[in-house]
């Protein structure tokens, strides 16, 4: 396996465009890439990414969950798995991709490292490393879910911009709302991203949820001319944070689980409808091309 540690010198924006996986190919042949992101940490982003991967895999989709916080991996903590140095061994060509995965049926996890000195001491453009992984393996999965670090670092913004869909996770905390708007704004102004999906996490009531949706949607539309697709909201149900995660991730047949499944189903129905339209457009263009060349 070729090492992924080479330092590419091209302009970051031009490089991102050059990696566009939709140049002239039929999109349905490749995995749909979803970045789960947030302007602020502590909003439950990793739990949402893990839960979505579990729900999709249980529905028969082949899913890769990729922890993009490559030296502070929380996915393994959420899933109770052992910490490894596999991510560094993968990108330094010491281990093959398949040997770095934790596999649970249709769900494959590529976790990051945790406090790896090797990772810390290497100068890596981690966004390019991860996109290289996506390009090499996007035909192997139905969905690839990126658990992106919170905030507006260059690496996080690039991964969000490259993804087909962005799940912006927001809580009722005012700083979460403000930071999420900042994330959406920079993605729009610097990368031309015009659409995002919004998930309200740990809400306390329906009126609170409706206020947040109205405020964020109107602000984004008015000042950025962008669109927010509303995924829905997850009620905290007076659970402490540690208990909330346990119930969400490891217990089923409760209201949290059923609500989350409904959110996932609405999303898959939406994008599968988009794919059917794209396939029809692709077929139409192909037929027109054939008729012109015959």
C-alpha cells in the first residue's frame, strides 16, 4: 500500500475541486458521504454519527464510519472498543485498510488514534489523507459517515465541503447556535456550500425546537441565501448526559431510538429520491449523446 503521508503542494481550493467525485460519473455507483459536524463541541455529534451508522447498517446498508478526529478518537470510547494505533499504521503503509477496521456486520469502523506520539510528531494535512481514503474505498460502501471534529479548522471545513451531505448538530445552548451559524457561513463563503441538514439535539420541548428551527432557518436564508434541510429533533427526556448517550446508543424499543430511526428514514427517503432524479437525468443525457453520435 502506498503511503498517504506525502505533502501535496497545490492550492487547497484547487486541490479540493480536483478531487470532485462527480466530474462525469453516475453518482449512485458510489457511497453517499455524510459529515456529522458542529460549530461547538459537546453537542453529541459523535453519538449522532455512531447511532446513524448503527441504524443504517441494521437496515441492510453497508456503512463505513470514519473518525476524523484522528488523534482524539471518541468513537471507540462510545462503542466500548480497545484503543489502537491502526490509523497511523494505515497512512504510513504499515497495515492494509481492511486490517484496520472494526467490523460488526454491515458496520465498519475506521477509528483514529488516541494520543499517538507518531501522529503528533508528523506534519500531516489530515483532510487530504482522509479524502484519499474516501476516494479509494467509496465504491465499497453505501454510506460513509465522517465524525468530524467540531469547529472551523481548515481540515474540518474541507471535509465538510467534500461531503455530499452535512449534518449540523445543534443544541439549545446559545453558543452552539452561534457557532453553528459561523460554520455554515464560512462553508458558504469560502467553499460555495449552499445546503446543509440541521439536527437539533438534546431539546427540552416542541416550542423550543420550533423556535430554534425558525431562528436558524430564517437567519441562514436571509443573510447567506442558503437552505437548511430540517432533519428533526431529539428530546433529552431529563436524562443526564452520560445516561442519554447510553440510552441512545445501546438501548432500543424506546422513544429515543424510535425517534432517531424516523429521522434516518426521512433522510434516506429524501436522498434516494434525489438519486432517482439524477439517474433519470444521467440516462437522458446518455440517450441524447447516443442519438447525436449515431
